[in-house]
């Protein structure tokens, strides 16, 4: 890949986060699969369609889209992370589906093909652009006239205990945390639905609809949930810089997550936006 405005994200998702997500993809897929399924229901991919999967990561959604598009359809998954795309390319494809094509590219600036796609989809892959209006303008150019787009993004951090509970439990043991820029690239960059509407309008999209979707997420046992909390998100970032705190933090995080344990694994409340536009 060549240098782009998203150089910091490209480095992060290749050198730091990408290997973690590739290693833990089974658990991470289980955690957010229900939200992706709701977004896919709203997109309603059809047989024979050509579909762009933005920020496809380890490829679960690309394969699901390919199954719906069938043998006459085509799915292209785009992501900046080489470790995650390696997992995606190795995924089995159901009978009757065309194998997705996976591109390591920056959807903000890459030539995705003018008017090549009937639809665009993303499950938590569109919140990391340095210039969101430019990124969505580029995605719009890749859609056919009348094409549609649906993506899932996180609602505000305060509405997502799966992220806040481990972090708040660990906070007394951590160095002081700087408040993040709410508009900086990151998982909660699209928490404000009015900002999302403005960005999509600037990118040339119309008929924007934003629905709130709440669901319990998780699926791993308590050990798996603690391990995941210590490796991803802001808590994982702090511990990578302060590895000596890991054992103490793990103990308090385990205590905070234990009340959410169920026979089906640790399940915690979450809230996302399902965004559609044309």
C-alpha cells in the first residue's frame, strides 16, 4: 500500500490491532455477529448483486454477503489490514456462492471502480477514516446510480457497557487517561448520529436513515471475556504501554465481568446505529 491520509490507521491495523484481531477472530466475530446480521437484514442483499464490503476485516461478513449474492453475484472486501485479510482469504465459502475478492486498500482514496457495485456494506469498518466526507464520496463513486449502502457503527461509549465496564474497573490502577477527541478516527467516531448525517450528505448520499439497535453481545466464557478486554480497545492500548499492570488489572476486570456471565457466556449490553443511505 502507498502512503495515504490514513497512514496512522494503516500502521495501527497492520502492526498492532490487526494481528490481535486475526488471532482472536472467532471470539470477536461471535461478539458482533448479531449486529452485523441486523445491518445485513436492512441492506437486503439479493442474488446476482455486486457488493462492496468496507473494512471487511477477517472476512466473515464478506462470505455472508457472497452467500446471499449467489453464484451470479460478486463481493469485494476491502481492508487496510494484511493480517486480517490473510484470515479472510482462507475462509471457506458455502456451495453456490462465488468466492469474495479481497483487496488490501484504503477505501478513502483507492480506485474502487466507478459505478461497479449495487450496494455497499460495513460492520464497524467505517469509523476510522481521517477524512470521512472524502471517504464516503469515494464509496459513492463506486456505487451504481441508485445504489444503496448500510453500515453498523457504535452508538455513544456511555451506552456500551461492554467497553466501559472493564475500563472503569481498571481505571484506579491505570495512569491518568486523556479524554479522546470524539471526532478522531476510532470505534466511537460516529457516535453522534447528526454528525453521521452531515458526513454522508457531504459525501453525496441521500435518504439517510439511522436506527438504534440494542443487543447483548459476547459469547465467550469468563476467561475469554477477560482476555479479550485486556487486549482490545482503550484498555488494551494502556496495557500494551504498561505491561506490568496486567495481572492486577486482570483481577479487577474479572470481578467486574463476572456478574454478566450466563450459561451462553459473558453477555453485556451494547448499542449501535444501523445507518442506511442511497
